[in-house]
């Protein structure tokens, strides 16, 4: 029984590490969302305060990605496939700035997260 528990812990840590993007920080409880629908990020530009977690949800039936940077210059600060309808991915943005992103499969799909200083 003890070996099983140890395996669960290791798998949980590996799972979190695999999806934890470089920009991840301590969540403050704020959350915003972007929906992927008919090959578009909606909204295409989202302004949030530092410390906000942004979640992308795929509303299409096909695979899309959320990849930071631009198709011409991906920076891979964050990246995740969203494999079909209902798939989600989230990133907590800690530092103010503009973070462009795109779908690596459909390069005309582009969006941007603008992070402002926290009002706290």
C-alpha cells in the first residue's frame, strides 16, 4: 500500500511540473478567461492585474494550442495543447507587461494578455 501512495505523489508532482509555465506565481484568487471559438481567441486582448490566473478553454472540436510569443518569434514562456472541446489551460501572470500568444496550428489565431500592476 505504501508504494502506491508514493507513486501517486510522484505522478502528481510530475503532472504539475509539466503544466506549470514559467510565468506561474502564487495565485491571489483572481481569475479571468479566454475562450477559443471558431478559430478565434475571445477576447483577443485581455487586461488583468498582476497575480491573476488566466484560463483558456477550447470551445472548438479540434486541437488548438496556446503558445506565447508570435508565430514569427515564439518565446515559449508558456505553451500547451488544448486537445478538443472543453480542454483548459491556465497561467498565473505575476509580472506587468504585454504577453502576445498564438495557436501554433492556426497561426492567424492571435491574442494578447496585458498585465498591469496589482491595485493591492
